[in-house]
């Protein structure tokens, strides 16, 4: 069976899943079964098949499992959001279609991803500017103490989602060109191999500017993603564990300084260490409530739509915003704590299926990096996969209290347009790299020049 037929076959169980999920929610919420769930499943399958046709035409050799796995996460997210609030699912479905449109546009216009190397400094500058936008007066939007989004009237988005792709492109391009110099020119100081500052300096300047802006806008979740992606690409490019060790030491020192100087960072660390303490800072109840919800789910969960999310009338506060922004038993169930909803309703087994899906996407992304035939493609695929996997780990780890909670979205599952659109572009770049990597050499080799006799 060809790769594209396997991709098409993989979309069928996704459509069955979303149909079954909507049916289960309908049964619990209204005690009826209608054909509306079949309609939703058919719409989702039609949109995915249309995208598959474009992939079949433009990228015939691309990885056959990445798109179905992403569609699976998106379908799962739509079902959970529909269970929380029907209007959220409708908006998320529209945003998913917008993301697919940009996905198609990317794979159609970007015929050769190596062209991105030529504009690496322009792309890096664009990424830093995007990170600065939330601090601009008049358009910056503050959310829970962090400057995450910009508001342009009818349009609002979080620019850090797009900036992560820009920074990864720069890192892959620069390290793809300078990695040999960084390794050959490295010097050993006190048993630690240090790269030459002459060639490592520009990389540190651009990366440092991005990290500084993330600190300024207080988006610590994105800071962790950027830092992890930087170390991952650096290690893959140089194969020097000492570089990663230096980076980890810098991270520990920076985390300690930030937790000591920035109040909201220190509060999150205290909440992480002891969310049930009497003297815990404000916001500790969110983590505590999330842990209670996950424990209540057990192994098999309470069932889709069966858990109590919305506070009953007598206990409902006076809310200026509708549910789930206000009046929810579990805070932010559609964004930060959507994984807690999944564990509560589908249990450990259902939550494990979500985690395994992310692991499979990461495995396919890193396999694409291994198969890529050029240095830039290898580093770009590895960097994009690393930042995607780290984003999932950061939010999952925060909800289950492995690390302090940070405000990033669960890719393709949480409600959020910026995340789903940016990650669709990320997926498109991975598939473009995969298509060239898997293409037979005879098909990927440029045509031989026409003989002089034929030109005459």
C-alpha cells in the first residue's frame, strides 16, 4: 500500500472517533441519539480528505502518519470542547479550517524549504518583533499577569506561537552552516568544551534577545519551549554534551534568579511545591482542584459529559463573562486544564492515549530529521519537533504537577486559534521536509542540463 493510501486509511478511524464522541456527549446531555453526530463526523472527514488530496498532489512521498495523528488530536479536542461548551467547539472547528487553509498554502507556495536559509536574519528579526508586540501600548493584551496576546479589534492572537517557528528556522539555518566551526574551534576550559565566541556570538545574541523578550512579556511557558528547542538543535548540530550541560546550568541559574526577583514566578514555584499548604499563594486552588479532578477520574473515567464542570446555581458567582471563563468548578477547563477534564472523564487510559499520540508525532518528526539528506533539513525538522514536543510536555507536566504550571496550550486540543494555526504551519514544514527526504533519489535529483548540440 502506498504512503498516501495509508494516510487516507488513517483518516477513517479519526472520523469514527469524532462521530462516536459527539454521540456519547449527545446521549449524556440530552438523552437522545440523532444524525447530527454523523453530520459532524462527515464534515470533519470531508475537510481532512480534501487536505489529503492536496498532500497527495504536492507531497506524494511525505510521511503518511503525521497528518492522521494531528487530525486525531484535533478531533479529540473538538469532542472535549463540545462537551464543555458547544460554542467553543464551533469556533475551534472554524479555526481548524483556517489552520488547514494555511497548511495548504504553505505546502503549495514553499516548493523548496532551503530558501528559508537565505532569509534567516529577516526571519529571526520578525520573530523578535512578534514577541515584542504584546508590550506595545494600545494593542497589547495582558492575561493572568503575562503579556501574551495582541488585540486588533476583531482579530486577536498570541504572536509567540508564530515566533517559535521563526526562531527555530534561524537556529537550524545558522547551526547548519556553522556547526563544523563550532566543533573544530572549540576549546577545553576546566574540562568543559566551550565553542568559539566569534561564531557562537551571533547565535547567542539572537537567542538571548528572544529569551529577554519572553521574560519582558512574562510568558514563561514559551521561554521554556524556546530554551529546550535551542539546546536540542545545538546538541544535534554539534554532538557536544558539554554545550547542553552549560545550557542546563544557565537555565538553573536563570530560573533561580527569576523566581527570586519576579513575584509571579516565585508564586508559581511555591504553588508547585505545596499546592495544599495553608500559606500557599493565590492560585494554588487551581492546581489542587485539577489534581482532585484527575484523582476522581480513576482508570476508566466518569464518561464523556458525566463530570461536574459548571457550578450549580446556588454556588455560582456573579460572572461578567459566560462559562467556562467564569462559573467553572475546574478553572480554565477549555485551555490550561483541559487535560484534567480528559483524565476526569476518560480516566488514565484515555489520557494515556492522548500522551501516546503526542509521542508518536514526536517519533515521526524525529524520524523525518534522521531521513533528511541535508543539514538544514535535519536541524529544522528536529527543532520543529522538539518545540512541539516541549509544548505538550510543559502543559501536561504543569497540570499533573511534574513542573510548575505555565500558560501554554495543549497543541491541537486546547481552545486557541493562534496555537492551532501556528502548529498547522509547523506540520506543513515537517511534511515538506519529509517529502524530500523520502523521495527516491532519481526523482529528487534535478534534471540533467540539456546538451549543447540540442540547444543549437
